[in-house]
C-alpha cells in the first residue's frame, strides 16, 4: 500500500494546456543549417570576439553553439506540444542524445524539483531538504530514489539508518541493477571512510555533512561562491560536482542565489570552449561562459535566430556552461576537425524517442510556472 501510494504521488499531474511562447519565426525550422565545414567555407571563422579586453578568434563551432541552443530549445517545445513527425531536420540532433538547452528542463532535474524538493508530503526544514537533495544527487538516478522510497517509505533524515540503506542498495547491485547514473563520474570518499563499496562511503559522507551542520552553514553563506566553497570542503566533492550540487540546492528554498553570480566550467565545457575558440590562453573558462551569457541576445540576433527562451527566462550561466558540454559532443560528428582538449571522436548515446513530455514545473521563486499552464482546462 505504501509503495502504491508513493507512486501515486509521483505520477499525480494537473491537466495543463501548455502555453508556448512563439516568436514570429517559430514555424521556420532553422535546424542548425550547418553541414560539416560549411562556415569555414564562408570565411566567418576568421571573426573575433572581445572578452575582458582580449580579442579571441572564433571557429565555426562558435556559430553552431548558438544554433544548437536554439534548435534544442525548439525540440523541447515541440515535444511539449506533441508535434507530429520529426522533431528536427538536423541529422545529428535527430540521431544522438543531447540534454536540453536549460538544465532545469532535463528529466532528472525536473524529477528532483518536483518529486524530491517540493513534495508536499515531505518535511521542508533545512536539514531534510539538504539530506534529500544530496541523497538524490549522490546517485543522480531516479530509479535508485524510487527504489529506496518503495522499500523504506518517505526518505527523511530522522529515519535514516546506514545499515538499512546499505543493505538495500547492496541487494539492488547484486541483482544486476546500476545504482549510479552514468551522467557524472562519482569519485568515492573511501580514503576517508574506509568502506569497500562506493555507496557505503557516500552514505557515511552524507551522515558526516549533517553532523557537521552543513545545512545551516549553507544557509549562512553570503553568496553562491561561498556555498560552493563549503561543498568543496566535503570529502570527494571536486569543483565540477560542487558546482552541480550548489545549483541543485539553489533550486530549493534552502538558499536563494541568482544563477548569474558564479560559474565553474566542467571538463566537457572546457572541451567545448576549446572547440569554439581558436585560442583561450588570455582568459579563463568562467570568463568565457560569462561572456556567452551576457551576449546571448547579440549573437542570436547576429545569426537571425529568434531564440525561444524558457517562458521569458534567458539562458543562465549554468545553462551556457551546459551548452558548451553539448556542443563539444555535437562537434565530434559535425566538426571532427575541431578536436578540443579531450580528444573524443564519437557520441555514445543514441537518441531514443520517449514520447511527449509532461508539463514542466520549475522552482516557484523563478516566477515562471504561471506562464506555462492554464490549469482551468
């Protein structure tokens, strides 16, 4: 009965009539309109941009960055409106899997926001919010969360028991199920806690962070950079994971920082940056991402792209960082001559159609949910 009730909570949806912001050019499928090497033939790759006073030459991948962001966002809206037929004319986007232009629109982020953070049947105090978000993100896999809920019931700090969680997760692994997402490389803090299995060390780390008052210390952080530094002090949390976690925590009521305060480039973003720019020796990755955020309107306009934002919310620093990761993947197929720094040459994940999307729901403090749906239908 408990498991069935929890599933009902997860699946409960309001009947929505989705309101999609439609620019004048929305019905024109621009796709990326790029064949491999096309821009280099036009000579546009010789242009430069100025970042913090430094002139940096851009490559054809730089132009594809903006078209990718726009087309990936159009695919998102087409799925919401249940568009019939191909979602895009771009062969790379049609055949391979890419995340959304907006990080918060991705399936796992949507689940985190709706089913982990803002669940009405779960406690909203700071300790429990921190506990749930980190527990979910340590594995970053919806199936692991739902498995634990089905077996334990509501996942709260007050009822957390290391032996119980460890036993369940170990059993799930022994049955051949993955408990970690493949999206992130999750290092183990085993050198600190000494357990054999990675999940055991992560559970101990979560216990430690609660005991060391990380939830209240996080609330006392003056800005996102301070919150990031606090998370970085935890065992095995490096710069990339620290930035991802502070972004996820910032979706919640626990902290409330503007997403334009701070950014950290992950390895995929760094690779994408090196494909978009011919030389970046004079500026760091964070400055480049901030340039893209600050100048998005200009570059969309320069290419004649009327970008469909997230119901009026422009791309944020975290989104621009993510688009660099995705254009790095896209370029492996479309621009193979631009190798970046990672040296990867193929995209592993193929696109598998999964049908229309549920109406998205975002942190209420963003003030965009009322623009998405007419709940009177």
